[in-house]
């Protein structure tokens, strides 16, 4: 009788930061680390370049820092433990509303950016009533640091 010992070498593949949009060889990951057999060719990709973490807050994939890649996928051979570091941009949704005129500025903005909203018309007339735009419910420029609802403020004037 012969007894043989079979050993395999596995290396740890880790993601920093980890989001559940990472795929390794077409399998979406559910944890930040995974054991991979030595000499296995790995392809890491993202199933979506955008990961919404809460209502009005999302992360947008920019690039892989380690290993370096500007695309949303990278491949390599597991020859040692590897940490995939990726860079993501935090974005927030700013919603501009107005009962009388239209603002086309609602949308996703990078954290820290400044938004100068506009309004289609600053005066709206309806019969003998006129509405004058007087500003926004938030200080302008709006510094983006959270999701926000910003309303146009109007003053009513009546024709006498």
C-alpha cells in the first residue's frame, strides 16, 4: 500500500474597498476575500460601474489602483497573495423642484462639488397673478455632501 500526500497552494485574493459588484471569473463575490489556487488565471471585473449604497448615494468605479488598470477589468495569474485596490467616486443625487418653472439641474453630482442651479423662467404669469422667483431653499452654490431636495422659492404678486 502506498500513501500519497497531495497538497495545493492557495493564495488569498482581497478587495479594498469591497462592494458586491466585483466578479472573479464571471462569479459575483459575496465577501471581500477569496482563496484562489496557485497559478490560476484570474479575471476581475465589475458587474456594474455604479453601486448604489442608499437612496440618493452611490459609488462610481474609476479605476484599479493595484494592479493598475483604467478599464473595469483586469487579469493576472495568482502567484502570491494579492489585494485589489480600486478607486471609487462618491456621488449624491440633488433634486431641484419648482411648482411653476423648470430646472434641468437635477442629477448625480460628485461629493464636494458645487452646484449653481438655474431656473427656466424667473417670472410666471397666470391671469392677474404673477409669481416671481426669489431663490432656492438651500444656499447657492450648493456644496454636495449628501442627497438633497432643493425647492425654488416664489413670491406671489396680484395685479390690482
